[in-house]
């Protein structure tokens, strides 16, 4: 595989920040084939620090026409890849907003050497995606359960049942978090082994 230095990833997105298309070489950076990402939020391939920055990036793109700065992508296996990014607002017929274009220029991160076994990377990526997809609905259900317990009308046996549901939901969320941690650890093993071998 060629060095990733000065390599680019491009993605077009809807106004809701759902991926509509990707550059042909995107899979070598993200670990996802394009058909798995189209229709999914751009946050699927962003690290947490960039996910939290996304509202500010969108605001800047809306006001100035573009945002430019450091961005961190997340691979299918949960690894971080630093890049210089530009987010541009797009316009269609009649100057109506047509979504966004994100272009990322990756730094030389040594990502090629840390990929490890492709089969392990595939399993880790699927586990991380599963954990990510499970976390949001579980958090919503947990929030509704909390509200129900806090209601003055929640009394007697119903309250006890809701408290039990809340307790079980916490256990499920903890299990999902452990799955996510395990997926990340699977992908970090090759990198740790490479560091030990070079020491």
C-alpha cells in the first residue's frame, strides 16, 4: 500500500450531514466500502473530538461558505487518523442549499503498519459499529425511564417495575461499552506489537 501522506478523502453530504457520496479511494482510509457509508451520518467516520466540533464547523460553513482546520477521522476499527480538513457549503439551483462537501488531507500517520490482520480489523469494526448503533437508542430509553420514575404518578408496583427496568438498562449499556472497548483493543494490538518489535 502506498504512503497515506498527502492523500485525500472527499465526501458529499446532505443538509442533515448524511453521506451521499465518497471519493473512490475512501475505503483505504476508513475501512468501509462506500455502500456501507452512503446514507449514514458523517460522524460514522469522525473521532469523538471532531464529532463535538461538527456544529461549529457547520456554523462556519454556513456563515463564511467554508470551514478549514484540523480534523480527526476514525477508521472502521476505531483508530484515529489526523487530517487537515475543509468543509464547504454547497448550493444548487436557485442558490438553494445542496448540502456540504468535506475534503480531508491525511497526514503521514503510519496507519499502513498498524492495520494488522484484515479479519481481526473486520470483526473489530463490526463490533464497534454495533456498539455505536446500540448506544443511542439505549440512552433514549434510559432517559424516558428516568422521567417515568421521577413522575409523582409513578407509585407502588409500577415504580418498582420501572426501577428494575432502569437497573437492567444500565447493565445493558455497560455491556455495550465493554464491547466497544474490546473492539478498540483488538485494533490496537497490532500497533502495540509493532512498537514492541521495533524497540
